C-alpha cells in the first residue's frame, strides 16, 4: 500500500491512530529504517510469517485501541520456535480480550527480533505557536523520569540534528561508555533529518513516536512506531 492509501484507509475507517504495522510501512516508504513487520490475521499466518522472516521473532497486538502494547500483555519478545510463536499468539489475544473487551483487533504483528542496541527515541508533536517540533532523547527511564530530551522546530537543518543529539545529558552514553561501542551518531543525525522531511511531506501527521529506536555502531532501526493523524 502507498503511504497515501495507508492514511486514507485509516481516515475512511474514522481512525486517527495508525497501527504499528501501518506506521512502520509509512515510515519505511520515507526511507526511515524500521524492523521488517508484517500483519498476521490468524495463528497459521503468524507461524508462516515467522518462518519466512526467520527466528527469533517478536509478536505484538495490532489494534488501534491498544496504545501501550506491552503494558497490556500485547508484546512477546525473542520467540525462537513455532511452538513459542503459537503460544504467544494465543496469549496475546487472550490478554487483550480480557483487558480491552471492546478493542478492535486487526491481528498480530510479526517482526524480527532486533539485536540489542542503545535505545533512543525520536518524536514529533505540534506546538500551538511553533508548529511541528521534533524531540530526541535516550530511551527508557532517561526520558520517562529524567526528561533528558532536546527539541528543534521543523524543518531541521543538519546543524540542528547535530546539536540536539549532543546537547542531551546522556550524550556520553552514545559516545561509548565503559567499554561499550560508540553509536553511529552520523546515522542518527540522518535519521532525524529524514523524520523532519517526512513531517514536512505529511502535514496530516499530528504526532509521531519512534520509541524505541535501537542505535548501533553501524546504523539504527526503529522497533516501535506510533503515528497519530490530525486534520492536516
Ligand atoms: P509498547 O507499545 O509497549 O511501547 P513496543 O513495541 O515498544 O511496545 O515494545 C516494548 C519493548 O519491547 C520495546 O521498548 C523494546 O525494548 C522491545 N522490542 C519491541 N520490538 C522489538 C523488536 N522487534 N526487537 C527487539 N526488541 C523489541
Ligand atoms: Mg514502544
């Protein structure tokens, strides 16, 4: 599906939230690196997609009504066999149906288990005065508790991307801390600039969250994505 079709489909269904699968497809088309993710609408399909992608895989609930997937028991990581995939599929649906009996469920997304990296996040929200603003930070508690993030107004220049990465307090973690390999910061700059262009090209996107992105010594990949549509 083209990006416009993904957006049109959601709108025609009266939805402002894109599912992870839809959001990742839209971002992939904009050249943003995301983990290969496919929608399974049955247990059998989840099994065949897992075999196609190759183990280990991750299964997640695909529902526009479930925003925090892992809190609801909707994420199963590091599945190494068909048996584990089948059980994860059943467990996810059971947990979601119990906690969100009203939720519309599209299916379950199947994706490659990404190798561990330094978790970072890139977000976009719209400010009443400044319009779209991009946020960068380190993932996990550094963002949630310490609010160690930086902001720039769209469109960003390369210099903005450079600065916003370097001005967070956690920057030394990206440079390689206590023997850890340094992260490919140039690639993160590139990623931020791609998000900025994506936002310019999609005024209908009201909110964007790439959380987390795994950053490596050779590139980076978003493992979760959330897109909210507005009027645009
Ligand atoms: P939530 O809706 O709860 O934010 P996520 O998709 O972010 O769900 O998954 C929760 C956590 O699971 C992530 O923060 C990440 O640490 C891990 N995770 C998710 N997808 C993958 C993946 N494809 N490979 C490896 N780890 C993943
Ligand atoms: Mg997430």
